């Protein structure tokens, strides 16, 4: 009967065209047959094993030994298969994760080392990636880093120039009653700004590829650690009574930022002469208890300024104690004053940082400004109270005693233009839920004005700090707390907008360099370029020739040394050609900084980390 049914189905199948559902049924039957066949093979395998086990007592001794051997081999094979299965799963997981990191451009020496160590641990065989680790660890070349940063600055400079020229044309359009022309130019300005932002973002993304960001982080820590260990060695001699010392009086007739820069100048002099710095801070204007009430002592072993003999600067190499004047009165002036950098570290510094001169000064600030626990606690509480979160732009508006003497007046609107630029650039890459600004000023009216004019921004700050920064109340405890908070928050911001004519602004910028591998581009100054009070010459070298054709321009040839006075942030810098003695404007992109590389002590006593 069953055969007849099958025969009927077959004949009917032949006599009619198969429908699509019939084909699917046939395919399912084939799949089922395959599964049944596989199941039969597995059952047969287990049946053979069971047969061997059941017939084992019936075999003679020799057969028993053979059976034993077979079983042992089978058991071993099954065990090895399980081990291989687990190892295969582990390798698949490792390689999948490594592949994801490779595709995202995040391969670095840490990823490679983790992959290698994991593989070696799993398969118990030494592995080498044929120099890949070395290539990643070595990082980009100095030439590559210098050129990359030059391109970044070049994009900024060309936009400064184009923007300034278009603004002039727009003004002419308004003056000549041509609103359509002015409107068209504004559209070009808006589009041009977007082009600049995208280019700068692309350059930043390019710089992080192939593990370069990881190298910069590693190199920054290693180089900073070396300098900090040298400073610790210098400041903690084995025998203070025999140590050569440099005595510096902290009190100087100026504000907080100026006094900190005075202390840093003393510290650089101590490093360059290999003398332990003794900072005399008795009755310090900002805290009668002295430096150690706010910051950690500069030394754990040597704070006594006495010695067998004593002299004012310069003394001799054998003089045990030398007293240092303020930088304005220093004579003779040594070659290692800022903006000089040490020869033995210069290649690493230039490779790592866009402004190695500022990085170098930042290292002395890092050692000097180590907070006492109470100071750190106060800053942490202030940060928490004001809800200081990233992203945030630090803005410092200096008014009072500076305006009309050392600096021009700048409205809050001028600062906010560059704050908007920062957030517009950031929003090209990611969502920014809050445009947050930390606003510091010595003018109490600035914070309320900013909040009123820019309701779309969240402003952090404290009017009472601004009141304490006034000249009349500058040297009080509350004023000190206020300036500490302001500088700390400005330095920890993502970007800094200020005037470099202000010591507070420059100090925050210097500290910022210690918090990032390279923060040389994380600022916008409304007036000066960076400088250090009492510094040596700041020079640039012409890398392209230029024929002055506009009023006020100077000419230069490749290799000419230029004494730079400032950047006008319109595509031009001002300076003097030291060959021709011409003074005037020259295109900023046609010159680069000429670093003052000087022989400092190499501190062979302090080992360079491997």
C-alpha cells in the first residue's frame, strides 16, 4: 500500500509540472535526508564505541591492551579537538577586536603589544610582527610633525588674510550704499569660514591616524617625567650645607601672574646654573604665611639659604650662595633666559610640540605650582559647585589697570566671536548640548553683561572674584583664592580666548601645556603673540622670499632673520629684517620661529627612562 502511494505520487509528479511549493518541499526533504544521514553517522560512531566497551571482557589480554590504546587515543583526540575549538574561539575574538581597531584607525603600540601578548599567552609561541611595534613606538618623524603643524597654521593664516580683505570690501559696500554687494560678501565669509573649519578638523583627524596620538601621549609623559625628575634632583641635594644655591625673593611689585613668572624665571636660572633654588617668600603679599601655605615646598631637604660665602649675581662658579635680582635688573644677561630651550632636549621638544618654548616654561610651572592638599580641595570644590564640565571655553577679560597703558579695550563681543568659532568647529564633528564658557575678569560688570547678551551660552564664573581682583583688594586672602580658581579653570578649559598682554592669560596658557601633549593651538589672543617678561629676542626665519608691494610692507629673502614684534591676525606679522634693518609688515606664512637652542646642563645623574 505504501509502495503504491509512492508510485502514484511519482507518476503524478511526472505527469504534471511541479509548482514552486513542490520544489520547496523536495528541497526540505533533501535537507532532512542530509540531517538524518549525519545523525546516522554520529549514532554509528557511538555504536562502535559502545560495541568496543561491551566486548572488552571477551577479548584476551593482548586484545585488551590494544583496546586500551585505542580508547586512550580516542580520548586524547577528543580532548585536543575541544582544546582547538576553545583556542579557535579565542583567536577569532582577538582578531575580530583587532580588526575593528584597525578599521577605525586606532592601531597603536598598545594595541599591537596587547595582541602579541594575548596570542603568546594562548598559543604558547613567541610572536613578532616584523617591526610593526617599533614603527608605531617610534611615532612620526620630527619633519612630519613640524610640517603638519605648519600646514595647520597656514590654513589659519590664509583665512585671517581672506577674512580681513573681505571685511574691507564689505565695509566699502556699506559705505557706497551697495547692500546687495555687502550681503554677497557676507555669504562668502560664512561659506569660507565653514571651509576653514572642515580643513582644520580634517588636519586634526589626520594627525591622530596610525597611532600617532598614542605616541604623542607617551612621549609627552616621558619627556615631562624626565624634566620633573631633573628638577626634583636639583631641589633635593644630599647635603644642603654643601649645596650650591640660588636665592630668589618672591615679592615683586606686581600682580599674581607677574610674581609667578618671576619665580619661574628664578627656577630656570637655577636649572641652568645647576643650583638649588631657595625661594624666599616670607610675608608674601598674597599670603603672609608664605609660599608653602598655598603650594608644596620646592624642596624636601634644602630650604636654608645660608652658606660659606655669598654674592649677588653673577658671582663665580665656586660661590656657594648667589642672590638673584628681578629679570629687569639682571646683568650680565645669560643666554638661557626665556625663550631659550635646552639643546639636549630640543629635538624631542620640537618634534612633540608646536611651541617648545612655551612647553619648556610650562614644565617649571608644573613643578612650582603643586598645590597643598587644602588648596587642591578648595579648587575641586569650586569646580564642583559651578558645574565645570567639558566642553568649555575659558575667556579672560582684563580691564582695570591694564586698559590704556599696556593693552587696548576689547568688548565682550570680540571675545565671543572666537568662542562661537570654537563651538562651530566642534559641532561639525559632534553634538554640543551646552555651549559652556568660563568667564574670568577683573571687571565685575563683564559677567552680567555676557549673560544678558548671549542667553544661548552657559556662563560659569563668580562676580566676587572679579571684585577681589581690583587693585585696591588685590592682596587679600579672598583675592588669592579667586585668582587661583580663575587660572585653574582657564588652564583646564578646552580652548582659551584672552589677551596675551595679560600675565594671567599667559600663565593659564603655560599651565595648559602641561595638561595636553600639545596645546599650542588651543588659544586665541586678541592682541599680542605669546611672550615672557624679560625674555631674550624672539626671532623668525624667512622660508620664502617676499617683495613688499603694499604700504608698510618690507621685503625679505630666504634665510633672513626677522625680529618679530607681533602678529596682526590678518595674514601679516610685524617685525624688523635684521639684514636690511627695514621695519614693517610681512606675510606671516612666509616665516617660521627660529628657536634659541642653548647648552643647558644635561643632568647625567638623572637616568633617561627606557
